[in-house]
C-alpha cells in the first residue's frame, strides 16, 4: 500500500523489514540486465573486450546496490521512494539495451541511463527531505548526489570521445566505488557518520540474498535460451544438466553461509557488513555472469576441443564466485574455509591438458570440484547439514 505524502519518508527502526513487491520487481528487471551482460560476455573475442563488459556489469550492479541502500534508509512504501525504484528500473532497461551498442562504439545511451538514474534519485531525495526539514537525511542524500555528479561528468565525457573511453569510464566507476568506501566525503558536509551504517536492519541482508538467488538463475536461463535455438542432442542436454548442477551448488555455497553472515554480523560488528557487502557481492556477481557466459558457449558447442578462453570462463566463473564468498566471510568473521577454496582451485591444474577435451567434460569436472567444495568437512563441519538446513557461523 502506498502512502500519500512524505511525512514518514525515513524508515522507522521498528518498521517492516520485508521487501515490497515493487522491490522484487526491481530485482527482476536488474537480473534481466545481468542476463544481457552474460550473453554479451560470451560473444567477446578478446580479454580487453571482456574487461569492458565487466566494467559495465559493475556499473549495473552499483546502480542496484545504491538504490537498494536507499530503500533501506527510506520507506519504500512512500511515493518518492517508489518513484526512485521505477526510475532505476527504466535506467536498468536503458543500460541493458545499450550494451550491444557499446561494442559498436555507441556509448552515450549507456552513460545517460547510468548518470540519469543516480542524479535523478539524488534530486528527488534532496527535494523531498528539504521539504520535510530532515537535515541529517538531506545531508546524507546530498553527499551521494555530489559524488555522482562528479563521476557523472566523466561518464558523459567518456561516452563522447573515441580513443580513451575505457580509461575515463574506469576512473568514473572507481570514483563511485571509492567515494562510497570513504563514506562520501563532501565539502562543508564531511563524511556520512558511521552510526548511520549501524542503523541498518535485516531488510538489507534479505535484499542481497534475494538478488543473488535471482542472479544465480541466469546460469540456467542463458544456456536454456541457447539450447532452444539449437538442435537437441545428448551432449547439449548433458551441458545443460551441468549448468543446473553448478547453479544449485553455488546456491548452497551462498545461501546458507554468506547470506547468514550478512544478517547476523551486525551483532558483533555493527555497520561492517553494510559497507563491505556491495564490494564482495560484485565479485559474486561477476562469477555468476562468467559462469552463465561459459554455458552459453558450451551448450552451443559441447563437443570438440575447448579454446583457452573457454577454459578460463568455465573454470574461472565458479572459482570467482567462491573467492567472493570467502572474501565476504573473511571481512565479516576473519575466517576463510581455505580447504574448500583450494579444492575449487584444483581444476586450474588441468589447464595444460583440458584444451584437448570436450567443453562438456570440462564443465563436469568443475561441477565435481564444486560438489567437493560444498561437501568436504571444514573446521566446523560441513557447509550444510542433511536436509539443507543452515549450521552455525563456524566453518
């Protein structure tokens, strides 16, 4: 239910922590952008082109993360916040639709969608909070707006030049990420106070879980769409089954451990998970996108030899995801399941020989390594217990 004014724009500490239906729709729109990124990544022919797609993925993720933080600090039932969510959806569609154009040198549409989303959100928030005379919240929103205006200049300039676009855009996204890490230091306003990060609720942890689970679905969605355009045969079906198995295994790696840490770390380290989650989850998201891209390729050509770039995508996707999960666990709890991470790295030892194997065989080996990662006992027991029930935080 939408309330009419902005009297309760700032979320109450005792308010509902459940995601609204509009927030869930917002997630689905962004997952569609992720699927487009995975498909585009599979089509690239060089590592430089793949790096540019990863930069675009980071920008899309940052839009989701900052908008989700907005719904954590402000009531998503209020009309200004709902307008922000809808504008972010439009921006996500614009960024996703313009991704193929970037590879052809037409990048202005992406830059306008990205900058427009962040600047419009800032203007709406500052205006609404100014009318309410909520000085602390308005100062916070002003800091965000200031830094997105700074980086926005580089995003637009980068889209208008021909030669050095990617260096300019890399600088722009670095400003976005580093300014957030530094708590948005702004002239005359200073930084966002640390105690504001301590006020987050279980809502934020739930939002990260929901989005990551939806994103994992791209690992099966992308190859399924590819299979629907190809001839059904046993090798392609086997590749699709490997994709399904890896999706479920990565789901186990994340849901019962990283998500649990995200929700409970506040009791021992208030505000820490709120600040590190955007950076560790972008690593998880890159792992998902790379894995989905690899299966887009493998389902299309499951037999024959495996090119070197395919090998790095097939092996690297799940490995990057596991590293992102381990990084999050370390930053929150100072503990890393090293034995599990090492086991997931074992397929790298096969690189000198795996090039001569069929791609579907390489994916099966990666799936087996990931199954070992989930099942091998750690310091505190297995990752999950029988029945897929979470255990404690040790392990």
